[in-house]
């Protein structure tokens, strides 16, 4: 067996993990599985692409990387815009269901409808043809032990690590982080403690959307950009969030890396055509053996 | 006495409230609670005590009537704004964040204070409750029942409220702890904070409260000094629903 | 004129086969509140099972059993029931959206299997020569179309009568009670999980049956017929018709299929050949927005449901009190 699957798996796992953090955050605060979350990944990638395409400069490769300084700027802009998109959709759709106390599952159906509409809108505007940030070719560098990775791939692993640490610090060390945890545990008591729950919900959408956009830009840089890129990640996202323990941020990133590694291993041993089934297999095993996930607490 | 102090800490006029629009549980309550008072709200099960205080705290929809806090109208204000206005509410159960540490619980509540005052208020709470100061990084979920109630009270008191409303703080506590909790409330009241207490434990509540209000079927059926009410034979009748026997009405 | 009737029969046959699927989904969702996001997976299983059992021998893949169509349909229903029971069993004790996620994963996996298990399914090229009912009349399209429409309508009617009978039976009343207030139903001594699993299996069987009926009418199946879009269409049918009401599900199926077919033909005639794919995406956007709008503005659908249990129950009570699970942990 070739150990290269470890590098491939960690890279795919980083993107899944970043997306899964958003799924787990939305779930912890709003208590429903958002089927539209994958679309934030695709929208993030296309929004960044739109910025890069609109500005005629700044994409001359820097150092060993395949892109110029405009990409990070475009990524930040895309993160903000995708966060805004998530807030907009909440305002248009989910907020009304919350107000009238609809069952969780109505929100899930609505998110399913929103997912289709968002994805098809991308397909309508950009067509289903794959596109790329850059056409630069990259040579994979040997890392020792027979492993190889491109400079872009290593950079993206680093960026993921920074983002995950930043989210962790946000949740544990800041006022808004405490408020998010408080709302997650008990929304009524949080209101009584003076927490503006609507503001917390907006923050969660914005954060989830921005992280998804980050995953989308990474996927666009390392793989390709297509309207289905987010939807195809949806099952791995859910599998990662549930595997890690729903509500747990470290669990989401850990679950993401594990799902990514399993996928890469399956590609090597079973065949690339079965990659998409890995998420389902993991999901089934987790629900069968440990429904609360690795880091989750059992229901009391 | 200044003009601000002259207005009651909490006043309720013709309050009608309930979860469903066509099913009022609180059926027209008028009440005025003076600054610094310690009021026990008593009454049989289903009298609407809990709904009454939850409506004041912004957790149950108000259908009609008005609520004022130290002369300021607060009817229908969202719960998170009521805290800022000076009304703190301690629910009966799940009144602390179990997944947050003691310190995080206090910091969270301090968020409504001006930035410069937060650490000072937290320190004041630790002075008042040395038990909590001993273990600030313990998750609140690991605390005993009495300590939880202490933390819940500290959380409410931290924001320097005009009025603290507590919904059955003695529920589920041992008699010894009930004594401790009520002793703490008496200390808080001695600091000048108005306290409104909903209680099933009539004797313990009348032991600390200054004023008593008895509710039955969503209305006030008696209002008067707490002292001596426990021995008053009319109290039993009020609990059994003989409204006509009520004395001085609010 | 004959052309128009022929097209009408064709359109209605497809719509009614969707109606069978929608009634199946209604048994699951409308009666018990179990959310299945893998409808396309169950439909595909039914179509493939029946096709494999009934097709003549084909080179390079399993088959050649050449069994009668009715055997294929029955087998399809049984396969749908077994698979949905299994998935339900896995998730029924967990939060309601775990079932949604699992069925979604199931549909993705079924589609993948249809694509990759070439020795069973024919792979991306699909399976042809699926025997069509009344094939002897195929020379007379008019007669053929009407006979098939009649058969599909008969299957739908049978399915409808069975589920209506079940809904009116004590079994159906327990199901509705569970949906309105699970805690109360359980406290009355009803095994809620068992009842919901049975309903989920009945629904899965009907979806697979609908898939088989559709496959035999068209005579050809391929993996791309069973994309998540199909799941979404069936949901749209149920929501338009109003969940909880089997007649609503049928009306919704015909209505949504009519809107779908009409908008597709408008796109086909109005847009130039190069822009057709774009038009198709716009069609999905509009249907997605319409679905959300109906959920927001007319949550009970167009026909709505006959309320059987007190209106003071339910609302958000359908969610069992397991709220602490999934508290945010940094």
C-alpha cells in the first residue's frame, strides 16, 4: 500500500473538516441538519472566482505557489459574502420557521429546497463546466517516506490549522464564543442572561458560511470549481460532523480528517468510483456503534 | 425619599398573559411592589404563579395590561433587554449553564454591564459567595444543588438589578439547603435589592419574606404582611380555593 | 387528436407512477413525521430489482431470469420494504434528522452502485428491454397508451385503498397519535418505534413499486434517472398536495408533474439549443423557490390535512425531549 493516501486524505479531510465545523455549529445553535450547507462551499468558490476574474491583475504566481496575491483577497471577500448569503437565507427562510415554532424537520425540508435552488442558480449563471482559479501547473515536492505534496497543498493544510485554532479561540476566549455556547445549551436562559440570541444566530451563520467559503476556495485551488462541488461534499460533511460528535468543533475537524483519510484509502484500495460511498459507510458504522460520535456526549 | 425611589420597584396593571392567545392563565393581575420589598408569591398548583412571573420576565406572551419597572414601562420588552433594564429572573430548573465554568457563567452575565464595571462586579460576587470563588474554573454542571442555586443567584445579582424574581429556588433542595438559599436571599435583600419569590414551600417563604401575595386561578386573592400569615386559618382556605374568604385584596 | 390523447395518456401514466411514490412518501412523512431524503434511492432499488428479474438475457450482466412482470413488481416492493426497515432501524431511536441524513447517504450510495456495479446494473448505460405491459398492443400506440394508463391507475388505486384502509385502522390512528405527541402515545403503552418502522417499511415498499411501474412503462432505466432531483420532485408533490392526505399526494403529483413537463417544454421551444441546459437549471431554481414559498406561506399544502387529533397537541411537540444532545463544545 502506498502511504501517499495520508497526504491526499489530510488535504481532502481539511476541506471536509472546515465544512463540518459549519454544520456542527448550525446544528448546535439552531438544532437542525442544514442540507444547504454544501452550497456555501460552492458559492464561496464561485464568489472568489468572480473576484479573481473581475480584477485583471494580481494572479502572477508568488514564490512556489500557483496563485498571486489577489487570491487571498478574493478568498476573504468570498468568505464575507458567503457569510452574508447565509444570513440572508436565514432571514428569508429559517427565521420565519423559528418564529412560528415549526418542527425541526420542516426546516430540514426547506434547507433541502434552498440547496437545490442555490446550486441550480450557480449552474444557471456559470454552467456546469469545471473552472479553475489558475492554470499554473505545480510539481509535487518529496516530503520523505515516499510522500509528496505540492506547495499549494501544504499551504492549505497550514491555513486549515490556523482557521481551526482561530475558531477554537473564538469559542473559548471571547464573549461571543461564550454566548454561542450558552445559546447552544439553553436559549431561554441565555436570553435571561442578557444574550441577544438573534445576534448569536447571525454570527453562527456568518462563521459557518465563511468557513465553508474557505473550504470552497481550497477545493477550487487544489481540485476544480463546479456547481456540484459542495453538494458532493454534503454527505462527507454530515458523516464528519456525526463521527466527531455533533456540536463538537474539535470533533468536526477530527471527523473531517478521518473521513478524508478513509476516502483516500478507499480510492487506493477499492477504486475512485466508490469514493462517494465512504461517507455513507462511516455514517452507518457510527450510528450503529457510537451514535454520539467520538467526542460527543451521550444523550442524558 | 427621592422621586425615583417613590415609584414602586415593580408595578403590574391588569395583566393578562398565557401561552395561547385564547387561553389566558394570568387573568388580570394588579400589583405594586415597593423598593426593597421581599415578596413571596404563594398559591395552589396551577394558580398561575409561574406564568405570572414569566410573563413579567418576557418569557410568556402578555395579552393585555402593563408592567413598569421603577416607573419605566417594560411591557413586552424582549427578555435580553429586560436584564439591561434592571429585571433579573432566575428560572426554577436549568438556571445555570452546565457546560460553562463558574467564571464563564459570571462573565457571560457581566456582558450586559458597561465594560469598565464587569470585573469589579464579578469580584463582588466572589466576595459574596466564597464557595464559588474557591473553584472558578469548575464546570457549573459539576456543582451541587445548593451551589448551583448560589451561582444562579450570583448571576442574577451581578447585573445590579432593581428587582430579582426567583421561580421556586427551593425546588429539589434538601431542607438544610433550602435554609441556606433563603438565608442568602435575605442577605441580598438586605443590600437593598427588591426580591420577588414564587414558592411552593409556604412556611420557608413566609419566614423570610416581608409581603405575601396569594394567587388562585390567575388572580390575586390576598395581599398582606408575610408575618403571621402562616398561622392565619384563612391561608388554608385560599389554597383550597375559597376566594370569598380572602381578606384585604390587592 | 389521437396524438393529443396519446400524449395525455403518456403524461398521466408517468404522473400516476409518481403518485404511487408520493403516496409512499406520505405514509412515511405525512403519517409518522419520518423524513426520507433518499426517495430516489428507494425508487431506483425498485426499478432495478424488477428489471433484473424480468429482463431477457443480456451480455455482461446478471439477469436473463425473464420472470413475469408482476413477480418483478412484488419483488421490488419487498426489496423497498426490507431496505427502508433496515435504515429506519438504524436511526429510529436517534434524532429525527439523523434519519434524513442516512437516507440521503443511502440514495447517493444506490446511485453510485447503479453506476459502478456493471455486472448487475449495466453501469452508466443502464438496462434496456425491460418488458412493457401489454407489449402485444405496442403496434397500436393509442390502445397501448390507454391500457398502460389503466394499469398504472389500477396499481395506484390499489395502493391508495390499502393505505387509506391502514390510515383508518387502529394502526393508522396510533401512527397519527405518535406523530402529534410521541410522549403521550408512548405513555399510553404504544411501542412508538415499532409502529414508525412499520410505516417506514410500507412507504419504502410503495416507492419501490412506483419505481418498478415507471421502469416497465418506459422500458429503459439508467443511473441518471435517480438523482437527488427526483427526491426533491416527489417532496414538492407531497408539499403542494398537503402532507398527511393521500388524495392530496396524488393531486400534488399530477400538478407538479404537469408544471414540470410544461416548463420543460417551454424551455425546449423558447431557448436555443445551446442554452437548454441553463434553462433546465433555472427551472430547478424556480421549483426550489416555489417549494420554500409554499412551506412559508401555505404550510398545510393546497388540500391540507383533515385534523384528527386535538389542535392543541403537536406543533413542536413532535420533537422528543432530547434537546441536550449536541451542545456546542469547543
